[in-house]
């Protein structure tokens, strides 16, 4: 059985303890590989490799760093089919999605930051008349930790490590133990691209053991984490007293506001996608749908018709739109929220049942689920389900829609469907979200800041925001004198 090894100091290594975790294929429910069960000893080895590599890497020219990152991007593209198949096996998502989105985006992350680092500049401020000049140095931090989630495995892993190494840091990284395969395969690409040994070290294992060892390490100076809010709270409690830099991209419970004056057909098509893409396992999915009362009955009928046409099945079938959920435990969690919603008065308009896929009967398949609710304070409205479950409520006025949208502890993203420019400007300013999409969804420009407010996290990633996070600014102030007047 294939073993997923740690990638430390430029080579694959077994865990020091010799212990392994089972890795399940969600589409079959079967163990298909073994994962290194790393401990603090493996993390320490990775740290030492990163520490030893840092002096040379941090002094490598911008041009050389850029060249290596662009080479990694090229190699990811060249391995598109292999990586997409690995992602579908490991995560349960349709291979067509992995091939169209996940793997191309992983390549784009390296390509973007390989180019961005060549344009990353600091500031200078001349105090005219005072004969002083201030300028800012931006230096790499040192050894940093990157911990990524299971929903977009290579996509979000590279989103963190690419800017970290572009900025001149060395990295100890941990992918989710639920979906480690593509991060494991990335090691081969790093070696082929000529990334120096120790610059990027990949340690596999559980969050409480390997992840905690990274967060608590006294000499890992910054932590970038994407995952659940509860885990983010724990990381903050550990890292904040150690004065580490923190970037926490956490949960979302995102509103989708649909006004009667929208482009209805475009809205309907995109809303199906924003509800159920990747089995609803995207932190940006619009899981709370609010519809203006005058079009609510039409919307419910049309939306359910489109959702019922989605094909649930084997991730490797080309026409599959809904694959398997990532694990048995997660499937059971999502099902529990459907029962909670029913008990709290929610009406299931469609779905909510497990699906048996021929030849994959033990896989973790669930119908996309649409629930009509009347109370914005019910649990399915307030808590992150992170699965193929959306709720629908109606509203009468813009003010009511805004109140409903903001009345949660999360603030990651929001989507608004309207052709009223004044409403667009008002809501864009008033919605409590780090990202607001108007008449679109998941339309990402990698130059823009990404992140949320409230319980959705701390800090921003993307573009120069990521490069700023992974560098330390230092102000240098120089005072100078005029030439003496010899006349």
C-alpha cells in the first residue's frame, strides 16, 4: 500500500516513530494509502532543515526565486491529469472540478507569486526641508509555519507556501491529514524544479500532534492557517502569547441576497453553483439564501428544479457534478444538521438523503439539500455546516435583508444580486464581510486581499497582502546635512 512520506530537507522520509494513519478514498469508503503520523520530533527535523536553508535562500536573488517558482508552476501544469486524479481520489470531488479549478489554481498560485515578488517594493518618504529620508526595508521573517485544510487541498496549500518562499522565508508546512496526497506529490515537483533543500518541508500528521508542534515551536515565527474557527481559536491562544505573526482564514456562513430586479437566469445558474460547488465544502459557498418576497415562490420552484438535476456520482464520471463528501465523520455531521433543521421547524424542499452509487456503495454520498426556514436564529442559519446544504428565507425590504445577512458571527463573504447601482453601493459598504460579490460569485483576482472579519478570521492573504505578512518591515531614518556654503 502506498505510503505518504514527509518531505524534509529535499527528500522523502518516514515518520520517526514508524506509525501511520489510514487514508480513505471518500468515493469508495476504503483505505487506499497510509499517512505518516508525525510528531514533534519530525517537526523539529523539518525546522532544523528550514533553519539551515534560510541564510542562503533569504539572500537568493529575486530573479532566481522567481525562476524557481515559475518552474514549479510549469511542472504542476505538466502533471495536471495525475494531480487531478490524486485530488479526486483523496477528496471525493469530481475529477472534472479538480482538473478545471484545483490544479490550475495551484499552478497559478506559484506563477502569480513568482511574478509578484519581482514587483514587490517598499516605501520611501523624504522630509523636504528637514534633510531626512525614511525608507522601509522588508525582510523575510525566517522559518514560518503553514497549515492548510482538506476542502481544496493543493489549491490552498500552495496559496500559503508560494508567497512564503517567494518572500525569502523557509517553511514547515502541514496539509490536512484527511487529504494529504497532492501535497505529498508536490515534493517530487519541488525537487525537479530545483528548489534548494530545506526551503519547503512538508510534514504529515494530525492537527493536535504535528500541527500543534508547528504552532507551539518557539522558533517558528509566523503561522498561516486556514480551517475551522474553533481550531483557529486554539491556535491563537497558543501563538499570541508567543508574539507570533498570525494569519487565520476561518469559517464562513455566507449570505446570498437576491433582489427582484436581478438578472434572474444568470442569478439562478450561479446560485446553484455557489450553493453546491465542491459538495458545498468551500468556505465561500453561499449557504444562506435570502430572496425578495415578490419572487420567492418562483425562485424556490426553479431552484429546486435545477438542484434536482445535478448528478451525484463517481468522481471519475465526466458528467458527475456532486461527488462524495470528504469523510464518513463529515457526512454524519452534515446529516445531523439536516435533522436539527427539521426539529427546529425547517422544511426540506429537496434532498437530505444518502445516495447509493452503483459500484461505489460504501462511498460518502449525500443529496444536495435545500431547506426553507423561518427563523434566522436557528442553528442551521447560525452555524457552519460546510456541506451540500443551503437554507432559504424571504425578505421584504433592503433593510431587512441587510439585517438578516449581518446577523451571524461570521463575516467572510457575501453575494448580492441586483441591478440597482445605489443599492449595490450601499450594501457593499454595509455588509459585514471581507469579500462582497455583486452579480457574480467566486470571481477571484489574485491581486486582491482575501479574508474575513468577525469569527471568519484575522488578517488578509493574496496579492501584496500575503507578501507583507511574510516579511518584517523596518523603518530606516537618515539625517543628512547640506554642503557648506563656501561663497
